[in-house]
C-alpha cells in the first residue's frame, strides 16, 4: 500500500510540475502579446480545479497512510488552494 501511495504521488507531482510549466508558458505568451487576456484566462481556468484536486488527493493520501511529515509539508499548499477556490466561488 505504501509503495502505491508514493508511486501515485510521484505521478501526481510530475503532472503538477507539468501544469505549472504550462501556466508559465501561457502567461509568457500573454506578456509577449501572442494571445489576448481572454484566451489566456480560458486556457488557464480549466486547469485550476484539476490542480486543486490533484494536490488535495496527495495530501489526504499522506494523511491516511500516516506519513505525517510529508502531510505537514503539503498541508499549507493544499489549504491555500482550497482557500483560493472558496474565494473564487464567493466572488462569482
């Protein structure tokens, strides 16, 4: 069970890093005026919820598998992502 948790975490972290690089490339295109702000937002907004879900799943898996140190390392980022999503839902 423990090995599966860490293998899933590895793939999830790779996907989150890829997503972060995609965000940076898209924002760089916006800065250089290759795309307009509306298309940039539409490209990036569809990946916010999968990012939130991916990070929250890893955090909960670390809690359930009793890896406290890794859980405590992931907790602030997961909390910030959930807080950001709640603010976005309230403001809409």
